[in-house]
């Protein structure tokens, strides 16, 4: 497939061919993409979408690759990584963030403008777009708790704005997982707050995260959704699985809900570990663990 035609139309567009996604993923795993595009504007995203539609090319949209496992076979077609679309602006109580802006930086910008309501997300490593896509949450807060609007582009090239209700948020779910619209920009309406109070809460949550999570190792964060009536980490801990390894992937001794890359793990190691944990917890407790992390790509 001649991706150079796209480059000819948009010469400023950065394209990388046969590029390992392990260079970008938080697990440091993942096979090569046929081509990765790094658009810097809505026009460039729209051009890629229209090009993929015209040539019937597979199209995948990624952000920070923080809650994601890309299989070792990599990705077919064109992969858009949105990290170059990362502008953040604040006007009154509204903070506007492009899809590729990091959620951590968005929380810092909110703090700097004395806006409260987003402190729970101060340590979540994903992008703004990923946070909307997954309805990210931590420490009792979720994205769906905040009044917001989301600008998107459909796979047909149509621009659309979603209200909070139209996002159809639920636990680690949004409508964008179903309709595959591409998230471009999100506007969040926050409340006025006091800088010291906001900073103290962010410091508290950061300390809590650093004390309990294995942040010193590559990982995809919390691997499983919380099953109703249970805590995933406790189920895995009580099963005696902490420290278990498959290849270079290990169930963290610090937090049983994390699988860490301790020795050049592959995506296959991660996936086999996920299946091992699921089967073990089912055998012991008859509880089904559903992955929170997305698994995509060629076998």
C-alpha cells in the first residue's frame, strides 16, 4: 500500500514505517506497525481518515499506549498516535485539552488555575483522549463525574460534538469504544478551588500511588477491572501469585493487580500471564476477571 501518497498531500505529516510499537508502549512491548502517523492538527487527522477510507486501509487510533498491549505481530495498516496534538488552554472554569495531551499535565494546568475536580487523575499516565475513551478513574473519581464536551471525527470524516450524556459513560467504558469515533478535543468544566487544598490532595494521592504501585517498572497499570463484590488485587494476592513469572513478565510483589516487565518481556508473555491469572482465580473463586487493559494487534 502506497502510504507516500498521503505524505505527498501533507508533507509536514510525520510517518514512520515498520516501526516497533514497543518504543511507545508503557509495557515496552509490541510488534511493528505497517506505518505510524503523528498528526498535529484536525486537518491532518481528517486527511488520514479520508485516505484510509478511500484505500480501505485498517486504521487504529492510539494515545499514550499506557493501558494497552499490542501483540507481537504488530498492527496492520496505519496507526495514528495523537501525542503531537497536545494543546491545553484554560478560560474561566473551562479547561480544553487536545486528545494527545497527557492527563497528568491537564491536572497540573487545572491546579495552576485553581480549578478543582480533577485531582483524582493526577497520577494517571494516559492521554486525555484515552481517559475519555476508557472513562478513566482512580481513588473514587472518574472522568464521567465532570461536566464535559468531546469533539470527535467519525471514520466517515464527519465532525461531531458529544455532550456528557451522549458519551454513555459506565465503568471503564464510553460510547467511543462502540462507535470508534476519534476523540480530538475535550472541554472540562471544573469548580473554583484553593491552590493549597488542591495541591495537598494531589500530593496525598501521589504519595499513595508511589507507595503502593510498582512505578519503577514498565507496566500497563491495573490489568483487570474490579469484579463486583471483590478486589482484584486481593484475589490475586490471596491466590499466592505475586512474583510469578512467565518469560519476562511478573505479577508485581508490590501490587498484585500489576504485571510488570522485569526482563525484556514480550506481549505474548503478558497475554499468557493474563490468561493464567484468569484461570487461576476462576478455579479458586469462580470469579471471572475481565481485562481493563486493551489487547490489540496481529497474532
